C-alpha cells in the first residue's frame, strides 16, 4: 500500500495527473493530433483553460482495448505505459497539454527500452518545439544520412 501512495505522490510532484473522465478522452480523440508507433498510439490536445490546475501541469490517460488481451494483459500493458510516462513525460512533455496513450497488441513482447524509444519518438513527432536529436540519443554515431542516400551519392545503387 505504501508503494502505491509513494508513486502517486511522486507522479503529482512531477506535475502529472491521470485523466479519468470519458469526456476528456473523447475531447483528445476529436483533436486528431496523434502519432502511431509499433507499441502504442499517443494522442495529444491542449488542456482547456478552465481545467488547468497549476503551471507546467500535464494530464495523462491510459487505455487498452480488449484486442490487447484479457484483463490481466490489459492491466499489465497500462502499468508498463505508466512507467514509460513517469520516466519521460515530465522532461519531454508539453506543459498544459493532455495525453492519451493507447496500448497496442505487440507491447507485451517488447522490452522496456523499446517502449521508451517508441514513446520518445512519438513525443518528438507531436512536439515540433522539441530540439532535434542530440548526439547522445543516436546509436553508432549516425550522421543523419541514410545508407540509400550514400549509395546514390556514389553514383551506383
């Protein structure tokens, strides 16, 4: 019981709260601003002025349909999404915005690092103000050029 309370306090201290009302989920879906990755769908919308409780506040909702599996699998999927959000959203999320994360069926088999990578990718796509990839985010010193582009420069494909 103490762990649950500690995580709730930690989440609120990070400026995150949970969406629970159906009308909020529907409002965000109507906004049609979303990004789809292999493991999740991320939807975003600005928080209405009358519902903003504090500056730099972010609200998040989680959902997993029956396509994901039985209740145990759906709850596990939502728990994994909550951890991903707790790790990334306080630093990379847009203030005064609401997010909805929808679990997809493949997320059970994916390692946690892959979920983090997918969520970070979705946030970059949904937040144009986010700075471009930093060298520390890249693997293997990627220069930003694809191998196909390099082959074309050489004259042969």
